[in-house]
């Protein structure tokens, strides 16, 4: 557990007065499994638990905000604790507002304190959920910044989590990229929850109309840039990706009830048509990748598609680098002449 002291709760609950916090700490263990474990992944979750056991006996660590040189490990623990505390309170407000004895359920009261009415309890729950989700996003941002640093400390263990900041199988790899087209407040948590919709819309709306091979090439080029492209050709690839991203984001927006606007679907369809027109008009840049695309038009390829000049046609080639067991693990796109 990442919470063992009442004083740790007091840091996040300045108005609470509790002599004992054992009941809350027990409920906190459930919140750790429900909210924290999916974000961190089991390897990092267990690592943070080990780190906490090392510092839990250190009296100075309880108030790290009083120090100027806070170790990154302690920052990470505190961010995790913030998630656990607020999600515990939000999930269990109903349990805290009643007590149980031999006579049944009762409303607890404390001498000298006014009992909270239903409206205040409801506001308390909403605020706790809001602060809990903001804490999750701060935690994800901290881990993302660590993973992008020159000497990451937690990235290797975090990679097993589905919340790891890089996604490599769609046109969107990060929440920041998606936020350029649809406002999600750059929420890393929200972006991860949207990934199933992003994949569905990519496979259902974009790939069949653009071509599966081309879509796969465009996605892979985001992490393994094409080699051998001229500046003009590179601009064409980037523009195609940008236009398809806009169409994909708007299709996701139209599918999601929280994001959907009246014009979302119409704008999504229009954006996709514009992306298709751009790719169709620049298909010579994409070469043979276009051959299984519905957009492919031999007449627009010019002399390059004639059989007697096929040896001069640039062909995008996907080269795989094998691992120790012979499995292809790394792909590089480049333009070669067809032998």
C-alpha cells in the first residue's frame, strides 16, 4: 500500500479531523488496484510500492514540499498517493455518510460539527472525482516527461501499461497530437480511453477508402520515417498524414457522446474526401503502396506505370530488422529501384 499514515491523508484533506484513518486506508487499497494499477502497469506499480517502503519510515519525506531538491522517486510516490486519496473519497462517499450498528443504518454526527446535507455531499463527490482525474493526468504527464528524458528512470517498467504515452498503431501517437484537432484538454487519460474509438474509426472509415497498405505505411512512417524522400515528397507524406488525422479525429468526435457536435459527422466526411483528393492527386509520391488502394489511378502515374519504364519507377520498400530469434521487430521504409 502507498498510504499507511494518517498524516499522509492530512496533506490532501486539510479540513479533515480524524484520530484514526484505518478504515479509509483499507478502502484506499481498493482504489490502488482500480485506478492506479492500470495507469502504471504491474511492474511499475510493484516498483513504486518498494520505493515507498524505503521512504515510509523517513519522517522528513512526509512534507517534501518544504524541500527544494525533491527526488523524482518521492515526486512519483506523492502523485500516486494523490490519485488514491481522491478516488477513494469519491468512490466511498456514501459509505462515509452512514454508519451501521445493531439497529441498522444510521447517519453519523459529531458534536461541534454541522452535518453535511445532500447538496454538499454531492459537491464533495464531484470535486473529489475531478481532483482524482486531474491527479491521474499529472501522473501521466510526469511519466511521459521522464520517458522522453535523456536518462529515463521509470519508462522501461511503464511500457507494459496500456497508458504508456506512445501509441504506435494509429495515426495518433500522443494525446497532444489528438488535441490539435479535437479538444480533450490534452488529457492523457482521456486519450487512452479514446484509443478503441480511434482504432475502430481508422479501420472502418479510413483504411477501406484510402487503402490498407497505404494506411499501414503512413502509420509506420510516424516512428520510422521514410528514407530517400526529396523535400517535396516528404511534404506530401506529412500533408497526407495531417489531412487523414483531421478526418480520423472528427470521426472519433462524431462517435463519442461526450465530444459529439451536430456537425461532427458531416465535417468528418468532408475532411476524409479532401484527404482522399489530396492523396489521389499525389499518388505518384506513394508509388506501389497505392496499388491496392481504391484511389489508385494508373493514368495519373504518368509514364512511370508503363511496363517498359518500370525499372525507373521508385518503389517504397519495407525493410525489417530481425531480433535474436529471427522475428521482424523494426521496419524502415525507403525508396529503391525495382530490380
